[in-house]
């Protein structure tokens, strides 16, 4: 975003992180291997061989996911969160995220655990906004907001 004469970025440029030592990644709770993956992806973005904006032209999120998981170090969980938070696709639901499943369990299922497949089925009720719903559940948890007395009836999801 440009404001006056200044340009502001939501994220740092890729070149800032390519020389980041493993100790910095470890301080963030990441393994040296994950740091290696991150540096490699950032090098690809920096040299233009990986164009994240190109994913915005894909017809649906599953197409984006199937391309992203071909990138070394990127699994479905990473792809879904990248699509949700980086590409702002509100219909991307990160069902493999343990925290998201814990939030659904806590807020809607009286503590009963839920599988990734069950979470995807449950999230269908949120329609095209299911990714944002997952995000706001996480924010509510971080802020200590509790949804009443869990008066929402449990929804059967493991078909």
C-alpha cells in the first residue's frame, strides 16, 4: 500500500529472509529443516521462478492446493493456510489444523474430538466463509472469548 511517498508492505520482501540463520528459525519454534524450506521458497519467489500471484488466476482452491503441495516443504496444511491468509480466499478451510479442530470441539461439540474429514463437513454450514470462520474461532480463543455456555447443539459430522 502506498501512503503519501511511503510504501508499506504486509510482509517483508523475500530477500530479507534468504540469509536468515537456523538459530533465528529455531527461536521461532521452527526446525532447521523448516527454515531450509522457507529459505528455498523465498529464493524461488525472489528469482521469479515461483509466482504466488499466479495462483489468483486458478479456478478453485483445490487447484491451487494441488499445485502448492508440489513445492518442496509444502503440505496441505501449509497450502490451505497460505491460501486463506495470503491469497484471502475465504472458502479455504484448514481442517488439518489441530487448533481449528480443537476450537470446533470446544465451542460446538462439548469437547468431543473431531477428525479433519468431520471438520470439513461441519464447516460446510459456514459456506464460502468457512476459512474466515476458522480464523475468527482462533482469534476468539486467543482473546479468551467464550461462546456462551456452549448452548449450540453438537452437529453430527462423522458420516
